[in-house]
C-alpha cells in the first residue's frame, strides 16, 4: 500500500504546468492539489471565443483535460487520457472565469476513472466530464 | 423535404469561421463543406503542447469540435454541441498537421448525431469523436 | 415555473414500471422517486451472467437506463435517452444486489443531463453513467 | 508480430457464447468472426420491451456489448470493457431483428478502441457505440 506524498504531488503538478505551453496560453492557475484531485481555473479571453461569440467548447474541455492530467499525475506515474466524454450545460463569455475540479472515482493498477466538473465564477455547472486514463509504469522523475 | 443548398452552406461556414477567434488562433483551414459534412485542418504549433511535449488533448478535441459545429451548421440552423465523447489513439507533435472530418450519421428535427475522425498528415487516426448536437429553431441569417 | 408534484411523479413511474417488461424480467424494485431522481435495485441472477461468469455489462447498463428513464419522467413529459456513456469499475456475481440512483444535473426545455451511479450491496461503485435525454412535448396521461 | 488465427478466434467466441447465459437469453446468433471483428444478431421479443412498448435501451446496448466482447477476444487475450458510449437513433419493436457489428479501430498492448454499429433488419442505424476495452495478460485456454 502506497502512502500519498502531497509534497511530491505538488512538485509533479508544478513541473507539468511549467512545461505545459497550452495551459499557460490559457492562463491556467493551479488552486489545489491532493490525492487523485486537482482544481484549476482560467479566465475567458477574446481569443477563446467561437463563431457565436461564446467560449469555444474546446476551452472548457481543455481546462477539464488539464485538471484531469494533473489529478492523475498525483499518484506518481505518467498517465494518459484515453477516453473523455463531456456534456455542456452553460455558455460562458469574455470576462467570465471558469474552474475545473477533477476527482478520481476509481483506480486500478493500469487505469483510472475520473470526473471533472467545470464551473463558472458563480458556481454554475458549465460542463461535466467523465474520463478514463491509462497509467503507464513510468514514475515521474520528481 | 428540404433541398441542400451547398452555396449557402459554404457561406454559413465561412461566416462562422471568420468570427471564430479560437479556430483562427489554431490556424484552422476549411478544406471541404458538404451536406452534414465538413473537413478542416490545422498545424501543430509550439503553444499547443502539454507538459509531456506532445499536443494537448484539448487541441484534437477543439479541431474536431469546430468541424462538428461547421458540419451541423450546413443544415442552415444554429446548432449546439451538447455531448462529445472522444477517444485518443495517437500522439502528435510540433510540425505535424491534423485534419478533422465530421459526418452526420443521424438527423432528427431537434438533434443530430455526428462522428468526427481526427487524422495526422499520414492518415493515422489521432482521435475519434462521437457527438450529439441540439438544433435550435434559429436559421442562420445568411 | 412548474411546481413538482411528487404524487403524480410516483404514479407515472409506477405506470411505466408496470408496462416495462424488461425491467420486470430483471426483477427491478422501485425504492425512491423524487424530482429528477429515482433509485431502483435488482438482484443478480444466473441468466444475467456473461461468458466469464460475471454479470453481463448490459445488466448494469439496463438498470441504470431504467433509473434514468424513471427519473426523467418525474418532470411529467415523455423523455428518451439519446446518449449514454457508462464506465465499469467493479464486477458483480450471482447473489449480489445492485442499485441504480439517477440524478438530474441540468434541465433545459428540450434536453436533460443525468448522472446514474450503480452500486453493489456494500455500496461499492459498480458503474457510472452520464446520459442525455431528449424531452418530447408529450405529457404523461397520468 | 502475431499472426491472426481465425480457427482459434472462432473457438474462443464459440466457447464464450456457450457460457454467456444473458446472450443466450437474448437469443444471440453469431454470424461472423474475424480479426478484431464480430457480427451477431438477435430477435426482439416481448420481454425486451420497456414502458413505452419499444425495445429497452439496455437490449441494443447488451447486443453491442456482446459483439464488442467477442471481437476483442479474437486477439486471444481476456479483455474487459471499461468505457462504453452509446447513441440511440431509432426505435425497434417486437418482431424486429437487430444486428451488432463490432470493429477494432485501434489496438495497443493494454487497451483497444472499438466501434459497434447496431442495425435493424432493414439496415437502419439503431444505435452507435464507441468503446474502450482493457486487455489483461491472460490468454484464453483454447
């Protein structure tokens, strides 16, 4: 039985975030890291809008996907999303701020099931993601 | 029974693309528009990478989601993705070019089912999306 | 703004269940009905097993799908599942009892987003479903 | 590089089917087995209907899930569905016959991505499934 090492988890996430150019482009801020858990946020900016002048669906997905990747990494092994299902429930626009909170619901030796909630600044549900990651045998060198 | 108007469909997609700031940031190019169909592509650039130095999952999703939106719009009514499920099968890196091809598999008065294939420049499957859109009653003013 | 009528919701669900031959074959028991909510259970019997002598994936799905249908019906209009995504986390076998609990997470005029948890008799997560229903304009004649 | 052994694949599927009590209850018939591929069918009977007197969603799912399991088994290793996403496009009723055709779209050492089409007797699309399986290291003893 492994013991969770929060300091190492925070280092791993900080290290991933530092190299994650797209999350940096989005302006992602890491709010909380815990075992199988990560909460991050980003502001909605002009370049994130689609042809209807609302936030492109890819932005909520991307924020959720980053939160997923970080939360899966807290267990210490390199993990890759293989299947993500997302439902959209609310539009956001420039000036809004969205937050993604990823939670591990089930962990096996090689896979993990996560749920990620995307909320706006007023805690309204913007999108809900259910995702499966594949856990490689590579430990993070951190 | 409505008749498909390809010229109008192309105008609608061109109009959406012109206003779609995120697709423009991605460098999306529209390759083909047809009834319930759209094929688009974009190059993978440095700012699209994640913490593992491969393309962020959100990029393949976003390209697929734009192709989906354009293909749904070819029917003339404003349509919104409500559920997107995506499976990732292959990594891409800077210098690669990815293409998303969206096809309508089923259309009802208020919903549509689409499948979107994301391929790399060598026609390898990068991701597969299955998505449901909600069709509003608003006609595009084009 | 509609007011929730629990007595009518219970009548609708009882009426649906009475005519639902497959749920009756499964031995479904209705445990609780509320606004956008339904909890049901069934025992795992020999005829529900697959070629590995564990419960066929279709059984957990079917129980979840029945709970979904009942919970969506509590709003009074005939509603149809259009997309269901399910993740499996734990095997069950003959003699086990599984429970499905469906909750509405978002409701619009024409669609609804639901999450359904399937648990075994010890409250372990067996499967998690995220589903979208289409709400017709037909009111239940109850 | 493994060579595909069709005779062994057919034996594995026949062996699974023989023990699969739920597929037998459904009246599943195996129509074709090939590498990463399986086509099966079943008739819609009275006990498969839901409260609206149409086929319960769990039946199309279950047939697709059996086809998925058989097609994944053709590679020789015990494989388990971990995530299934299904979209429903058409009702069926008693007297109809449905067919499920599963195809492997991508195979890695530990996972596989499959697409399963469910069609009615007139080749109309009834449901579309996208699914991920986990491939254990256990070889079938066949």
